């Protein structure tokens, strides 16, 4: 243990002594941390935007058309499934949710699309949420809708009380949400009946059915019971639906490959920088390593020395990099762009960077293995 | 072998490289040093004296011949055993001082002690004591870059003496010092080794310090020419 502490101390002192090399190695780690976290933060932000509806709907179960993979409405769900669900033991409530693309005519003559969401009054299961102006109850008023605040300019300078034609019907702006921007058009909310009228949906059809489960009931059992009653549609738990969407985005949209590639290259470039600077540091101090060997250090001791340096580089670089990323995240935060940086990502980053530095030090270790203690006499 | 014999080599040869480009640095060398002796290995550049010192210091393997350290035949010792032998039995003094640049004078000295398993506080105390003995009490916390050549070599001597190794090997310890400092440092090395009963083998071609030797062994062309 004492030997370990001794080589660890020597390693730390050696790395801080050469400030330029220290800064260079640290730069490599910080570069890798910033790039990977920025990419993963954007990626997680996009995933969150696409699953936020499910996260905010407070429904334990979702009844969705068969083969549904995203929240984009496909084949409609029969309203009979709603009644089947409501009469299933363990179900606390069940509400329909209508969703479809609507066209907003702009005063300039152009048009923009929104994802129109219709929910039932009073309970408003499925939204709106994150309201920064108005309240859900404004949707009770005739021909009133709630739009996304960050899309106000895009939709022709919307204000509370503005009038817009949506799918050919004149609507009044009753409120604004903040940050409800999925991959496609932003969300706009209307009461269920109004949305049905605007989307021309037959009264016996809907897009999705949200189901709340009695807190005392087992969600999996209730899910199975509902599924048995409505075999032609899918009944998914909230987590299953979220995972389905994430899987779809990862595998079917190229998002996974795009962000995965840039994250990989961030790590690779970081690895190369750290590897080369640590190797170059060993070359610069090769005589010192030879001296340590001559004095009685084993190659294993010098491996520990490098490992300690790797851990220090990994921790210091991660902390500096994460601080920088959080500053960047604060700076660019907007409804359209939000970096999601969960604590688990920070913890994983530190662990990954220590691993990266340890792997990077292998090149230096290979060089140290070859150092002959006899070199000190040359 | 005599009980007082610290190191002995018999029929030692060392060949560098192979085939047509091989160079025979040592040719059947017999050498020994006894307890408390201050032996100097002299000879022109390329004569093989540093190669002999490297083999005595267990940092280089001989091509053939036998090496005995403290009555133990270590000719065929495993590679993994050698660091421990060097750490516990041998103190090194190098021509270029070879101090660890990032460690202070006392940390350089204490490093060897701590590697030997001496607790940090005791190691630091012994390091301070040794630095005082070599006349550097005020430079304990100074980094090597802020020391003169003579001061660095004094720190190197303190490091070599740390833990009382019975054998000290010095390679051209005066080569980077002026004549006066070189003589002072060698006198100090001899005195400190004498008080500790350590055996010292010094490689040098500095004839200004020859008078300090108990024995001078002259090597030329890989062979011992004279042992006086």
C-alpha cells in the first residue's frame, strides 16, 4: 500500500510538473467530454421531445393502433375500445385523445402545419401542459385553441386573442405552451370535439386511448386484461410506448447513427489526443522512468503510476468538461433546443473518461515496458 | 569467497549486438570489491567500465560469467527479482544526477526509502537528516532545477545513501562538476560511505580524485589491465 501511495504521489507530481503536457492531455479529455456530452445532450433532448407527450399524459396504459411505432397517428382506433377499457377491472379512467396534422393559414397568405391534439374537457388527459399564457379551461370556449409560444412568429405573430384559420375554420388564440416541439410540427391544442370537427374524424373513431390504472391494481395484469378485450389494437404501458418511440428514432430515422457516429468520433479524437500527449510525456521523461527502474521500481509500479495519472486526468478533465457543457447548455437553452444532461450521464462520463485515459496510457506503458534501467548509465 | 566480499564477478563477458556488428564490451573479466572498500574503475571511453558497473548494479545482464552479490549467486536470478535486489542492496549515483525533476530534494531522497516500505514521516525525517549530512539543510524543499550541479550531485549522493545500502555504485560522479566541486563531492561520498561501512565502486577517468581510492582497477579494451 505504501509503495502504491509512493508511486501514485510521484505520478501526480510528474504530471503537474510539466504544465504544458498537463494542459494538452487535459484538453484531450475536455474535448471528448464536451463533444460527447453535447451530442448525447442534444440526442437525449430530441428523444425527450418525442416522448414528452407520453411522460406528461399521466396514463399508465396507451391503447394505440396495431403496429404503431410513434405518436404520429396512423390507422384510427375504434371508440368501442374506449368503452371496453372503461369496464375492465382495475381501470380507473380511460379517455380518448385525437391527434392529426392541421394547416394554419397565415395573414401573409402562406400556411404552416401544426400537430393538432384534442383532449376532453375538465380532465384534459393528454394536455395541454407547460402553459405560459392562458389555462386549459380556455379550450371550453368555442373555436379556441392553444398554440406553442416559440412558434408565434412562424405562425404570423400570434398573440392572445389573435385569429387564425385552421383547416378552414376561424380560431381564436386562447393560450400558449412552452417547449412542446416534437420532431415534426409543433403541438396545438383544442377541445376534443373541436379537434374532431377540424380533423374531420368520425365520432366512432379516435387516435389513441389513454388509460389510468387503479393504484392498487397491477399495471401488467390490467394491461393484459384490456388487451384481451381489444385484440385488434395494441395496449402498451407508458414505458413500453416510450421505448418503442426511442427504438424507432434510433433505428429507423438515422438519429442513432448520426449522433452515435459523432459521439464515437468525439471519444476517438479525445483518446488519440490523450494517448499521444501521455506517450509524449513518457518520452520526455524517459530518463526519469529509467532512473525509477534502476532504483528498484518494477514495470508494474510504473503501470500504477500511469494509471493514477489516467484517473486524475479523467476526473479533472471530466469535471472541467462537464462544467463547460453545462454552461453551453444554459447558453443555448430554448424551446427548440434543449440539452438534456441527466446525472447518470455525468457519472457515466467520469467513468468513461477514466477508462479512456487508462486505455490511452497503454501506449505509454508499452514504451515504459521497453525502458532498460541500464539506460541511466549511458 | 571471503566473508567480507560484497561483489564478485568471474569470467564476465558482455557482447552487444550480434553477427558482424557485435561488439564485445567485456572479455572474461574477474573483479571483486570487499566490504568498506572504495574502488575506482578507470579507463578510456569505450573500455567497458560502465558496462561492468551496469552488470554489478543488476541493470544489465552479462553474456556469460558469474556474478555474486553478498554471497548470493545472481547470475541466473529471474528478471522480476532484480528490482528488489537493486532497491535493498544498491545505491546509485549517476553522471547526470538523474533526480526526479518534479520532486523536491527531500522527496527525491525519501522516494527510495518509501519504496523500501519506510512510512512517509520516518522517510521524510531520514531524508532531511541525509541532506543535512551532505551539507544541504537549507535546500530540503528545493526542486532540482533550482540547484547547482554540485548541489544536485549531493542530493543524488543522499539518495544513494538512503536506507544504508551496503553497495554504492557511482558512474562518473564528477563528470558534470568543476574540479574543486568534484573533489569535494567525492571526498564527502568516501567519508559518508566509510562511516556506514558501505562498499563504493566508482567509474571515473578523473585523475584528480584517484588519490581517494583504496584500489584503482584499470580497464582497457574490455579487459582488466591493472588492479592496484
